[in-house]
C-alpha cells in the first residue's frame, strides 16, 4: 500500500499537479510537436479556447491589433518604477521565420515615448568628421541598441562595439555613452543608467523572443546594403512604419497599423516628462519625435525618426537637431494567457506561467514532454510497511507571485534613504541586565555601544520605533503606572563608533490611564499610537489615534472593543499599527471581539479615513507604499493586497503557515517569516523575491526582524521538560548572517515574543 505525505503545501501542490495532468491529457490527442511549428493544429487551438473560457483568460493568439498590454517596468532617472504600457501592432506572427524559437507571436510597441535618450555618443577618435562630432548612425554598434538589450546594472552594460568592416577608422572608435558624449543636451546620456531589461523579471525576459532584424547601412562609410542583428528589444525601421519608399533597402515589412501619419504619432509619457533631465521636452502629454533604427544613407551620423506629426525626418545620433524619444518594440509568444480586457484603462496582464529552462508561457506540451515538474521520490518503508511518496513542488508562478516580484523590485524607491544608508543598525534593551541602558550596533562588524536609556529606576520601556537614522521613538511606563511616548536622539559616525551625545524628551502623555500596545512614527512631530483604555471589565476599549505634537492634536482613526488578554495569549502579538514608507497610509492589525479573529484595517492619513478592512489576518507588513503582504492562517494562505486597487492576490511561494512577516526592499526584496514561533518546532525562513531563492531556513529558531538583505535578528529556544511553549526559554539572540548561516551572539534571553527584550531595526517599523 502506498501513502502520500500530506501537509498543506503538498496538498496544494498535488491539486496543481492533477490540474496540470488533466490539461496535458487534453493535449495528448495531438500527435505532432508544438514547439517549432507556427500552425499548431485545430485540436490545440480548440483546447486553448476551452481553457480561456473556463478560467476567464485570453490566449495571446486571440489578441487583436490595437489591444493594450502591461508588461515590464521602467525608470527614467531616479524616480519610482512604473509598469510599461504596450500596444499590439501585430497579432499574426509578423516576423515569421525570424523569431527564435520559431513560434506564433505578437508584436508590441510601447504605447508612449517612455524616455528621451541619445542614439549614440560622439566618437572623438573616429576618422569620420561627422561621427567624431555627432556620433555613429550604425544601429548594430549603437549605444541605444546595447542598452535596450541589457539587464546589467548601471555603468556595467556597455562594451565597445568595434567592427573591422567599412571605411577604415570609422567603426572601431566606439566610446562609452556618458552624458558628456551627448553635447547638445545636459544629462541625457547613459551615466548611472541600468540596462533597459534590468527592471524586467527573469520570467518576463524569458517571455520575449529573440528576433532577427534587417538593418540598412549608410553608403558613405559602411558600404551600403544591409546587415542582420538579433535582438530581444529593438527599434522599428522605415519600412515597418510605412515609409518603404524612403528606405534604400527593405528592412522587414510594413505593419498594417501604420496606414497614416496620424497612426505614427506618439505622446511622451508623464513619467518621462516629470523625470527626464532633457530640457527640450513637452510640458504635458503631447506628440513628440521617436527613433527608428534606419540610418540616413548619405550621412554617417544621422538616423531616421518619426516626427511629432507622424512624418519622417532624420537626426544626428547625439540629437543636435532636437531631442528624440525612445519607443521600443518586442515580440511575445502567442501561447501566453492574459487577464484584463485589453483596453488602455484595463490592459492585458500575463497570468499563466508554465516555466521551464528559463522560459515563460510555453505550451503545455513541448517536444512530447510535460513541462510541469513532478518528482516522485520513493523513500524507505515505514514501520507499517507503507512507502511514502513525496511530490516536489512545481515551478509555476501565480499572478500574485509575479506581482510580488515586480513590486519588490521597485519597492526600494518608496522607502526613505536613511533606512538604506543606516545599514543593519539595531537597538535593543536587555531586560536581564539590572542597569537601565539601551544597546546599539551599526552592523555585525561594528562595536556594540551602550547609550543612556530614557527609562529611570522605576520606569519600563514598552516599545521602540525608528524615526530616522539617529532618532528613536519610544513608549514607556513611568511612575504611578502612567504611559508616555518620547524621542531619544543619539549619534554614531559612519564607522559605528559612538559619539558623546544622547538625549531624550517626552512628547506625549494622556490624562486617562492607558496601556500602549504599539507606536509608529511619520516623523518627529507626527505618529500613530495604539492603546487600550484601562478597565476592570472583561472587555476593553482600544483606540488608534493620529498625534501631531506641534499643535497638540489627537485625531481618532479607530475605536473597537477587544478581549482582555492573558499574558500567555499569543494573539496579543497581532496588535500593531504601521505607517507606510512614504507616511501617507497606515494599517492596523488587531483581534476584534466582533470578528473573533484577526483584522487588518487600512487608512489614508491625509483624510484620516478608512480605505478597506480585511479579515481574517494573522500578520502583515508593508511592501512599498502601495502593497501589504499579509498572512491568514484561517484561510491557509499568504496574500498581497493592492491598496489602490483594493484587490488581494494569493502568493504561493511563501509557506501558508507563515506569521511575523518582515520585509527589506534591498536586492530585489527579502522576506523573513516564522512558522510555529511559540513552540519548540519554531522555524525561521528568509527568501529572496527576485528569484524565489530560500536564503535561510533554521530550526528551533525565530527571526525577530530583518536588518538588511544579508542579516536578520534571531532568537534561539531551548525546551523545557513539559514540551509546552510556556516552558521554553531563550538561549541566545543576535545577528544571523544568511549567506553563511553565521550567528553573532548579542545577548542572553533575547526574545520580543516572550517580552524579554525591546527591539528596533530600520525595517521593522514597517
């Protein structure tokens, strides 16, 4: 008899596998291979339509010219990243026999001009005077082509594109595309500019087909005729936009969408207008010029472009005649599935991801093989004689997983710069020591310093929350059991050495007796406070208020009844208030007596009004300023909530039993969480969202908070004899370095869960 190892992850995986197998069975009636063939057969087509109808999805082969797709992200300078909006300019395999692999595809062109950049920098060592002064018009060696096809970091994607053909000295003088190489305009070169594909996920890049393109050459230095290049992202040609009569050679074939000058017009995106350093730009969404890849045949430094009225002109590579915009194109496979309606306001978004060998959206049947990975590992027989079968989790990414990847990738821009610059700073109070002091450490490699605590001999700290790199907000019980909020300032230099300065001041106290559960600061003058009005009754009234200390103003955001908590009640930990990274929103988590479960409420801080309410919720953390990642043990899942769209998306790449979620936006996003934190089976996990790599998984341990993308603060348990959580004691606490699983002991009895310590890091405030 065979038994299957059953837990929540395996059960979910098994369900996905069953669905996948059913889908495969639908396809097995088609005997020929799918990949490599443009016409896939009527059975495959009919089955794809069935799937689309069943799951309310649209397959790429059903898209129409003029439909809109949202795909990838883009950044002009140092602003936040925005999704790129594309328009389908052909849905019927325009580049037949020119894409690799040779499959049905759709061609996309950015709906707007997304940036203003030069084509190629000047080449001071070029023997041709025009290229020496205005740059090189040859698309094959151009800066713009190399940038569009790179996913490398800033100042790391360029390499000299030197060729031996053409007139001597004209194609072997390539220069870095620095801002100084584009003389006519300030800062429109490629200094500190990441590769265009850098902000696309690995799966998105895998969805883009390589395309063989024909490009003309100028007759003065490059001998005329044409050459071929292979690109993922490219610029259109004269022929393709309908000006074949102006082209010296046939550079592809016309897209039927470009039937008039009006159809070729393109507006500059507001993101570009707001952030480009180019002074020659429209002041609002207006039509502008955009680059083609076709060179002017008689001028070695000139390239054709589409004008703001849809006509064709040409400009020098360094744009001395006026600024020119970037409007890239690419080809996607047709067997991808999309959600949405394809309009400008509700564009299609890829949601079905069958991934193998770095590719996304490949057909269910590929070379007679099932693309979903199912591994049956026959283990040793158990005592009952049964054999256990473990099914390895498949590699399918949900739409929520992809969205989280994208959000994490761009999330760093929502956070204040001091949070990144302060490194892995940590401040804590060690309750095991008799003296009332706080400890502060800049990083694992810097010393620990003791600073004066605001708590006096009879006082007790309740909570700490970073305000900025040198200021901490605190909540504290003072004499006569009064609870107050204050600010503590300190100084550390860049090396982590302590300077002789620290002071503290009380900024808030209330007449009625209250019990503070959490604080979260917007700045030194504004914060949110979560407190309970003390009562002898079984029910207590909880309040969350916005406080402005400049005008002594308190505005109540939320009031509700809560159950009087027992000291051993672990649900107490859900009580939290957290201001978003930009200080414009806040969420509150609590256990409500009405709901009898965890509740998440989101507020707009400018209007002080509630945005939404979600239940049940077990823990939450901000992912940038617009998204909240939350767990729901009752629903057995992890979800990403879009505050603006008011939608939740299920995440499959995080354990559904995860609680105590924490996030660091660096390195594409790092998420830490725990399972069973109040038991001897406690386990801490850290994953990298960029590629869903598990960075650490440690038993008998909980991760208290993230300090940076390489370290977390941990607590390690030792078990009491009874095996109950109440008998557990904390053996040690400190830094845990993920890449080497190296632990740095900071203190004994270190645990925020058992209220042994008060802890703050730059990222834990969110």
